[in-house]
C-alpha cells in the first residue's frame, strides 16, 4: 500500500510546497553549473546564486552532489498482458520502483488486442494507470494490425489524446509486413508522429526455432540461438530503408547488438532520420546467462531481442551512446515471476519475454558509463533524460532544470555505493538480472513535481501522485526542416564557426511560465544528432582534476560549457 496522505493545515501548505536546493553541481545535457534552485508548487521558479526566497522554505544542501533532471524511461510495460500472462509490476509498483532509482517519468505502451479499437485500448490503459502512478507518465500506442480504421484512429489519438508515437513490430504473430509498415510510417509522417519499430525478422526467427526444437534444443539457450544478431540487424536495415522512402523519422527500440547499432550509424550517414534506444539490460549484462544450468536463472534473462553472447557487446553499446550513434536508454521493464517463466519450461518459444530495469537503469548506466570514464555527467543526463524529452516533445517541461520546468529533480551522490538485489529492490518481480552488481552512484533525494519522494535514501511515494502528460506532434527536435538541413550540412563538413554555433544551445524560459504542451521556437531546441563528433583518445573522468567537492582554496567556476550535440561524447573540461 502507498503511504497515506495526511491533511495539512492551510497555513502550512505553502511552506511545505517550497524547496531550495543549494551548493550542488547542476548538470544539463551540455554544461555543469554552480547554482541554487528554488521550487514552489511543483515548478522551478528561480535558478542562480543569492536567491531571495520566502521564509519557511525547506533547504536541501547538495554540497558534493550532482543535481540532475529526473530520469525519463521511455520504454516500460506495466500490467502488460503478453504470451498468456500479465507482467507483475503494475503502474503503482513500477513507478514506485522508478522513483526509487531516480526516474521521475515513464512512457508506457498501449497494446490493443487484434481487432480492438486503438482508442478503446488507450482509455483502458488510462484507467489502469491514472490512479496508481507515483510519477508522471505518457503513452505510446502499439499497432498490432493495420487497417483503414487504425489509420483514422491514429489521427484521433494524435489530435485529441496527446499521443505522438506509434510502435510497430517486425516479429511475433502480430508483426506487420513491409507494405503495412510503409503505410503506417507514411501516416506517422503526415501526422507529425514518431514511428517506432521492434526490429527482428520474425519469419526467420520462426524457421530457426522450428529447426532448434527438432534438434531437441528446448531450453532458454534456444531463445538467443533462434534470434542471432544478424536477424536483428537485417530488420533494422529494412526498417530504415522503408522509413527513408516516406521521409519519416524512425525510432528503433531496444537496440541490443553491435551489428544493429552499426546499421543505424550507416543509415544516419545516408540521411535517414533515425534514433536508437538501447536498454540498461544490454549495457549491464550479456547473453552468457542463457547457458546457466538453472532454468529460472537463464529464463529470467529472456527478452527480445535477446542479450548477446559476445561479451564485448555492453561496452560497444556504451561507446555508441558516447558517440551519439544511440541517443536514448530505456529499461523495457516487462517483468514476469519464476512461475510465469515456467510456461516455457519445455519450449523456449513460450517463455514470457521480459526483464526488470526500471529501478536500476540510472545506477547501472552511471556505474558502467560514468564510473568507467566512457560517459561524462552531461552525456549521462542526455541519454537518461534530456534526449527522450526532446524526441517525444516533452522538453523543456521535462528533461531539464530550467525556470518554468516541472520540478522533477534528482540529487545524485556519485560516491555512495549500493548493491543491487532482489531482496532490496522495490519491484514486484522475484528476480533481478543485475543481482549482486555493485553500483557507484545513488539517488540521495528524488523530487517528483516538487514533492520529495526519496528523502536521504528513504522512499516516500504517494500512489496516484503522478499525472498523464500529453506529447504533442511535430516535435521540433525531429521534425524541424531547418535543423535537419543543418544536420546534413554538418555531415558534409562545415566551417568551425557554423559547427560551433550548431553544437551549443541555451534554453531560455520566461519566469513563472510553463507550457503544458511545449512547442519551442527554433532557437530553443538543439540540432538533432544521430551521430556526434568524438574527441581523440579516451579519458577517464574519474581521474579528472575536476572535483564536485568544496575546495575553499580553489576558485569555483560558475559555468562549464560542453560543446557537443545531445547524446554525443563531450569535451572541453575533462
């Protein structure tokens, strides 16, 4: 059960809605600054030094800590009916776990049944989520079949219900064929929506599975053997080719292999507007677990596309994030207990596909990315929050710390250590794929819409505290023609001055204003990038001369600017 909400006397309510965060290092996707943040009524009201604030304001001293925009997980499946069962993390348990890990917004997927109205399915998911969510959420809508009615309902969802992204499958028994993908992509382009694809060659997978079962391979190891990475890469390439024909932006969910990421890179170089999401599962572990002698252990790691047996895959995918080839990280949190996984005890095709990750995404990426020196804190913010906010048109309401933005804030302790375990996580699932992993980097405070929901490590969420957030169509980040022209110019080579202007942007928000469905002018949104320039060599930022600790003998810089597009490898101060 959630923590009960106590009635607060009216004369105390205003002071409890006020919060000052001081002495921290405020991190955006481009820079790190020394500023204080004043929050009132769930909105960031002031940023700067020597702020004038009302009496009775709670003060959090973030000295020695990073102050980050709350994480955005763009890929979750809560209460998802799939493969004959339902995922065990509902919208309460799932968002509670998300907040515990530093994620303050999720985007889930409406999944209509074959022949069901998309709009009816949308309302069903709203009813599931609205009274349970502990943080804000939005919805993508899946297209498990294609028809003229689906085409019409896509338009209604975009214009009347705040949906701007649709997911198609190239595998499973609800996959669309190439002609249907073409039609769906074309409709997304006309509506200003974003097409998403689960990219695997479903027909090849089915044939591979038949062959493996005929040979007597029935265990979880058969799952990956039937879906090798070239089958993923082929589908990614095909999706990119189709998207190019209709000039539609494409978002490839859960890129799980080096081959697939390389295809995305090549497509982007050819001018395709394509964005890649990889999963914390792919960054934090690998496919060696499919050979584990315990069925529950190996089946607990089954998801699609699968984890890859190549042990270099996690590092390669992290480097693709650093380079900007991949822009976004999700969890694809779709959890099934051991008893549910046993549905595939004698046939790997029947193991419910899905793993955990919504709670551990931020810490695992910090551990594997920042702590190892591959990512810096600005890139971490980009790939865990800001890029998703821009792609799905939630920016600058979400994904940044700016005056007028929602007060979704994480105070991150980069020195603290926690060990991931099923015995301590907040999810309903009875297995954790990161069991025993030690992570440097812990959310000390997590603030959701101005409410302190993790307070010095203690979780204090409120069921139903979150709200549905609409995602408007024609996101400037992916649909702005002028910026697309700039991107192509960058790829063809431009002079340093133009390149420098293109790579640096600063968002200006008017004090005390907030657009619930933001559409920014051209100057307010950075140039989209499928690929960012990478500096020569690799530096270990843990050995940097930069320190977040107070040093009274060293003059503190008020601002450190990082020159690189969102998601790209930063340079300039490490």
